[in-house]
């Protein structure tokens, strides 16, 4: 990574941190103001207690003012923020107000076969899909993205296979608690490190043996990760059956699955 690229990445990380702090302080200030209104109506609260509480509110206001100046100064240095097949954040930790504020400066680009960039998909107005010379997950590599006369070779929609994977993963992750997600990510990176793969290309070079090693290690890790991994095929199969049903018009179901009640027809 060049010095200018490292500097730009540092600025984006700093901005994300400031926006997160600003969001937290704003939330704390709103709670304090609401509590202060309650205290002011309470005849048992002393003048000294009210004064102390008002000072806390004023302190939060000053801190927010300082953060706002820092955010504006940093935004002046950032002409454009590029999100290159990068994932979003889960709703529990996502600062939506911060993303809305910088949306006009963001450009999000994902390849036609995108999996990583569709995890907790970032909501960016200027989002584009680019063609790639690679196949499958290897389209994550920027060097494979297509260029046509100096411009990105864009396409209209994602590969149907990647959309199927995305739907399966979304359903799968959605069924995991926040704590189980943290454990799963730690276990996954431990398994990847043990396999020796540092890039998607190295993982692909390992072939079936490489994936088998990672899967075996994951199944031998924590109980929550083992349960999550064994549930993934079921979620993927559900998505496959749903997709086949839509394409054929025939209501299919998994072996052993109870028939679903008929939906009422419109008059």
C-alpha cells in the first residue's frame, strides 16, 4: 500500500471513529435532557443536584461541538470515499446517522459475483456493479475488475449464484446472536490462519483439501460455532428449494418438511 493510500485509509478510519463518538454522545445527551426534565418536575430534587446535572449537559454540548469541528475538518480533506466490495456493519453497531451524512461522498463498487461486499450490505446511493475476469469468490480481487475505455465495465445486476449465497448467508447470520457472531468470527480466522491461507487466491489454490482442513477445525472449535456451521447447509438448501419453486411454479419442499398451508387466493 502506498503512503498516500495509507493516509487516505487512516483518514477514513478516523472519520468513522469520530462519527461513532458523535452518535454515542448525541444519544447520551438526549437521555440526559430527558432525565433533567424529569428532575426539574420533581420537588424533592435539590437545587444543587439540578445545577450539577445541568453542568453535565453543558459538558456534553461542548464535547459535541468539538467533535463537530473535527468532523468538518476531516471531511474537507476527503474528496471521495470508495467502498470496494467491503462489508457493512450489523444493525446493532451501525451508526446510520453517520453513513447518511457521508453518503454523498461515497462510491460503492462490487463485482458481479459479490459475497463479502453483500454482508450487512452498506446502504450507499452511488453503488455500482463491475464485471470481472475472475470466477466466483475470486472476483473480490480488484485486479480482476473490468475496464472499458478508461471506465469501469459495469453491469446491471449480480450473478444469480452469488444472490443465492447472499440470501443463504443473510438468513444464517440473522439466526445467530451477537455473542455467537463474535465467537464465530474469531474461530473462522483462527481456522484460516491454521490453514496458512492469507488471500482468497491461496485459499483457492488449496482446493478441496484446504477447505476440508478449515471445516474440520471449525467443527472442532466452540459449541456455538459448531452449531452455526452445521446449520449453514440447511439454510442454503432452504434457499435452493425456494429458488427452484419460483422458477418452476411448483411448490417444492425439503424431505420431512410439513406441507405449508395454502395461501388464500384473491377474489
